[in-house]
C-alpha cells in the first residue's frame, strides 16, 4: 500500500501536468476568476488581523477535549481525545495562501448567506467572515471546545454576528438548511469521506441559487474524495467547476456552458 504522503504527492504531480494558467483558459468567466481572484495580490488589511490571531493560536499550549464525528470516529459514532490548541491550529488551520483565497472569493462574490462546515478553531472562518461583515455567516462545528476559540477570535475581528451550530453534521445540517433557505456560498471542510462529502453536496445543492458558489476542501485527499469530486462534477445542476488541487469550486450558473477546469494555483 502506498503511504498517504507519497500518494498525495503523486496526485499533485498529475494535477500539475494537467493544470492551466490564465493563458490557456477560453472561458471569459473563468478568465476573470483567475485575474480578479486567484491573481489578486492586494494585501487586504483583514489578512494581518486574521494572521495575528492565527499566530496566537499556534503558540497556545493549552489542552482541550476534541470530539470527532468524522473519519476518526469509533464504535460510539464519535471519538474524543485531548489535543493542544497549537497542534489543532497547525494541523487543521487552513494554509495562509488558501485562507486568503477564501477571503477574496467572498469579497468578490458578495454572498448574503455563507455556510462553513468544519470551523475548528476558526482560522478559515476569520478569513471568510472578515470579507463579509454584513452577511449572515453560519458556522457548523462538531466540537464545542474548538468552536469556543473560533467564536472568541471572530469577536476580536468584529464578526460577532456569526451563528454557530454544534453537533454531528448529518444530524444538524438538515434542520439548519430548512430554516435558512438559499445558501449563496458554502465552504465544506468536514467529513473527508466519499459518502459524507456527497451527502453534504446533495443536501446543499437543493439550496443553491444560480449565483451560489460552493467550495470543497481536500478534493484530492484520498481516492474516495476524488471519486466524490468526480460525481459532483457530473451532477446535472453543476455547470462549471475549478480544480485547484486542494480545493474544488462549484458554480451553478445556468448561463455558463458545462465545463471543468484544472487551474494552477
């Protein structure tokens, strides 16, 4: 069996072979996405604020009890263990490059209702919520201990209106979607299995508007996740996708031709 680190490296190598830059893109919509979002080098003031809070998390040695409903769950349907805050931030926190990308996407598309599945200690939440201070931001997290850190960090950034929902996503997501209606933007970073990812997609797809943007994290994390991504791309409501290797972006715009892009980032 190929070790996971080597397997991901191989997948990344094949991604690079297929990936295009903006000069190889013939879709005006995607070309604008690359120019105005991917290649935006602006140093937004919010970046510094988020990264200051990130640095504090990365130095926090306190232990917290983690509840895991995802791939690490045991016979009880979940697992619990103690971890240092700095280790959670280091492993679960989104890399700066991709956190900034999420910020730019939210700033550019201006969604009214945002959903994040897998908030952890709130690093990705800070990047996104700070780009849409007047929008509704719904944060789902399975672990109350890490959500407390996320809520504190968001308050420091002035994003105190974020609404948290704690619990197993399979249980709490249907009720939340029923109450919310349209989801203009979603960042899905939860249960990294094919079954879990597709379950979230099929539920969220019913709440997508024409201009909705859904972002799936770690689409090449495993062969299961790659299978899930391929199924999402083939869904009849999906018009266009962008594969950035660590993220897959889904658009539902009916005016676009059905296309799938692999772009170097």
